[in-house]
């Protein structure tokens, strides 16, 4: 599981284990993580745990939420990310050191350097392309069945892969000892597996299952 290390001017103030589905952060005393500083809004941000993923979302705060110096609205946290709120720095640590996947969206003809500049935590699909950098032979993969990216295949080489269109519909595929599971992350509509909406926390994926997400159909393939 992950934890947050809160520091000010290099001095660690507190450490918080992420154990709940939702962990709130703000100045008001009813938050799970209270930072009593005027630069912090009463309800500043919320952390959401979905399977093995942890997302942070800014709650329209006055001064904003930053990750590694970049302003964000909602983003998947990775090991060693630094969340900045005012003068406070909050480092996110995955205690087992798991390397969570961030998959690049590579546009046709783009160089590796150009792709690195467009680093994205989500496997995207659409006219801009569907791709994964460094995807070698893995135990399982997802293959796009329709749309502009039809025929593209992404190897599930890491512990967690997020797929979809950020801001529209996003799901995560997590590798567990018993196999792969799909979880709903973002969007009003839930993804479907073989036409059935994902209603619980997670759904186990079997070879040949068809996942539909943001209008795109993908087949889960496991040898």
C-alpha cells in the first residue's frame, strides 16, 4: 500500500498510510489529512484508491494542486511523485517499491523525444494513435477491435495499466497473483465486460473477454 510523507521546508511533519477508498486533504479539521495553513483550502484535494491505483483530484482549490511542479486537476500518482500544496510537499511512496506503469501515447511519425514530452499515465485510443513504449513480450495484452486504433495491441507488462480517455472514461487493469482484474476509475458510464457493466469494485478478466470503454472495444488476450 502507499503512504504520504508531508513536509515543510524539508522537515517531515507527518506520515499518512492510504487505507481508505477516499482520503480528503485540506485545512478544515474534519479532513483525513489536515494542513492548517491559509494557502490550503478548507477542502483542497481528495485521494481515491481504485484497486492498486491511487488518484489525486484537486477540489477547485484557491491555490491549486501541483505534482512535480505541474498543475493538475486529476492524476494517477506514481511512486516518488511529489504533490505540492502551497509551501507543503507531500511525497507519495509505494511501500513495496512497485513500478506502476505509465504508458506513452505515441503519434504516428513522432520521435521518441517528442513522445517523451507527451508522457501520459493512460493508454489512449483514438485518431492520435494507440501505443505503448517498451512493450515487449508479456503474459497478457489488450487488442483494440474497432475505431481508428483497430488492430493495435498493448502488452500488459507492468502491475497496473490505465486505459481510456481521460475526462471521459478511464479504467485500470491490474495484475494480481490470481490473474488480471478490471476496475472503473473515471466517467459517468461504467466499462462493460462482454456487454455487462462493471458493477463491483473489480472484475476478473479471462482470455477472450471483450471490454468496451469510451466507445472502444478491446479484447483481453492471455496465453
